[in-house]
C-alpha cells in the first residue's frame, strides 16, 4: 500500500467520522432490479424555495433566463438502452464567448454547480456554465420526487433499483469512457469558435486534470481548452492533507480490486457506511429526501425524523430544514468533506428549526439537494472509475496507468492557465499539488486561492457575497488567455 490518497469527492471520508451503521434501514429495501433502467426526465428550469422566511433559489443578482438540462449523445458503453448519453445543465446565455464546463466529484451530479454557475454568470460577462451529469445518471429512478409521497416511494422500496448483479456493463465504466464522454461535451461547447475552460470539484478536478494530460488518438486534451479550474481537488497529492488512510493502489492491490469488480462488485459502496441503508444508492436517497422536504416545507415537522435509524436519531423534534441542517452542517461532527458552515438548530422549543448564521444558507442547500432533476446526487458510482482515479493521482504515464488504459501522456506539456482553490479540507495540499503541476509543465500562469473558513462543500453552495470562490474564480475567468 502506498501513501496515495483514498477516494475523494463530494461525499468522501464519511465512514471514519460517523457512528456504526445501522443494518437494514431506509432505502436498503428496494424492488427487484431486473426491470429496465430508468432515464432522466425533463427538468424544470429552476427550483423555488417555499415556506415561511424562505427566498427563491434564484436570488438578487443571479442569472436570469432558462436553464436547460439537455441530453448529449456519446459513444457506446455497453449499458442498457438509453445510457449512451450524458446530460448537461446549461446556465447563462447561448451567445456567450466562453463556456466553463464543470465536472462533479464522486457521487456528485450537475446540480452541485447550479447556484455557483448563476453567481459566476452574473459576475462574468460573456460566460456560460455547463454542468455535467455522467452516463450513470441514466440508471436513476427519480420519478418519486415528482409525486405526492416521495418518502413512501423510496423508503418503502417502490423505486426501481439498479441491481449490481444485472449490471456487468458497469465494470467497464472507468476513466477512459468518462473522458471520451467528456470530450464530446467539450467539443460541443466549443462550437462556433467559443473558448472552453474545464474544471471540477474534488474528484471532478482530478478528472479535469486527467483530461488535459490525456492522449485522444494523438491529440493532447489540453489543446481543446483555454484554461483549467481545480476546486478543492486535483492530482499529485492534492488530497494528502486530509489525513485519510491511503488508498489501495499498488499493482497487487489494483489487481485485487479489479478482480472484485469482475466478480460483481461493480458499484462503489463507500456511502453505505453512513448507516442509512446498505445499497449503493441508499444514502443519496436519504439526503435528497431531506433536501426535498426542507425545500417545500422548511418550517414543518420533519417527516423523515421518525424513520431515521436508531444510530442517527436526535433527542428532540426538528423541522424539515433542521433535519437537513443536521445532515450537512459542520456543527454536528460530520467530516469536513460532506459539510458546510450554515448555522445551528434553535436552542430550545418543542420543535427546533434552523437558524442561518454561517456562509451557506440552508435554503441554498435545500434548493440544490432537492432536485428533482438534476440534483446533487449520483446513485451508482462505478467502482472501476474509483480505481482509475486513484491511479491518476500520480499524473504520469506509468506501467500501471498504461495497464488500465489511462493515457496520461501529456502532463508535462500543459500550456493553459490554471486556477486552483482550496478550503480547510486538505490543509494546504491542494495548492502545493497545483504548484507542482505548474512547475513540471508549461502552464503560463496560475492563480492559487485558499479559504480555510470553508469546508469542502461550502464553495458550491455559499451565499455569493461570502463565497471566496465566486469572487476569485470570476476574476480568473475574466482574464485573457493565449487560446
């Protein structure tokens, strides 16, 4: 075992910071998965926060106009009908001269970026932001969130689950396929001569860096781009400062992990350690349900609280917004990687509501988590993608990388500007790693920003006036580039 990083993304590092999991809870009971996989439905243009004291999700100064969520056809991946496509959430004018394509992290999805995209578009003239949903989002059944009783639909097992035993195709959904899909999106964004910046959050930043170094049949990925944006992620030890245990990425360990995937463990079960169910999608369902009820009835008694497993119960009654706060606020002792600085529960009362005091209002979290489509959550993360991204951290054309089909041939030739942003999550190693990338390449200039007052998810959802990422990334995007 080497000292390289464990899996990183929107929701990583959970298991070590939580109480023991409760077995057989919540979304762990699902309908048989032999039914055909679902496809993502038509999205609404925007979400609106309802309830006393809540504002619309599209606040003052944010981008106006439609926000289409569109399918993009990609190459064959061997999956069920309807899965040879990705989806893109577009925020900002189609007439924009610059498109920033953003890739979410592990278990992350397009709505990670909707609020940030609105704020960036409002701050940067001539910018459009595209947020990516990977092909595995086509496997998700979100129809329950469009009906009158999503709690029963999901927690009582009426939804359509994707059975790993019926999903051997996912064993091949690794980084080469993900980057081929991403290149289709990047080239679509570049039509009409527009310049394309590529970035991501957490493991999405790792993905963006891999794209830049990738060899696409003799064409380096960085030639498609005018710049790179790494938000709380990257390569070359970017996550080392988190202090998490090393990943299993020696040749022998990789061989063992691949053997497990070939034997049927095709989906990454990292989130099952949270204690909200044993299936690949269980935790994601709980968090989206919490966002749904906090969005539509923030001040009402939590409808989810009575269904929580014993290990997750609170000693007092809370509102729907309060329960979402319990799931996501740093004040409850959850790991940095899944929390924001929002506020606290009311100190007393028969029903305790949420009090915003921090940089990330709970209404913004609710608007993002609730969906219904797109949302913050990816249910079925391919285990092969975890293997490939772990090995990508070395950012070199090694024998191990080549054995996995990772074409990281051009890392030393990158010649586009880089923006790197870190929070308190990795304790400075985001910037250190980015500086190493710059020193070992031809990158003409780089911008490094850190806000230790933020946790890993704050840059995605914080109020624009208090979001260091919004301000500093806007400045970077306004700069001219050589491409």
